[in-house]
C-alpha cells in the first residue's frame, strides 16, 4: 500500500481588511487572516491567525 494513498485534506481560509479613511494614519490597513487545515496521517493539522498591518511610506 502506497503511503499517500487515501489521504484527505481540507483547508478553510477567511480574510477581513479595514483601511483607515482619514487622519494622520490615512490609508493604513489591517488584515486578519485566520486559517485552519486538517489532514490525515501524513500531514499535520494547522491553526493560525495572521494580523497584517500595512502603512504607506513616502520616501521622496
């Protein structure tokens, strides 16, 4: 029997984003990205939450 035969895996990802509209932090954005992965024997299960902050930077 091959080790990867009959393996199952599913993944669920969602993303929410908010962008500040006015003020000194205008255009700064916040993204939340929770992810869940479930797998059978060979792979590991995974639960993670990422928070991504982006801020525009003008150099010149």
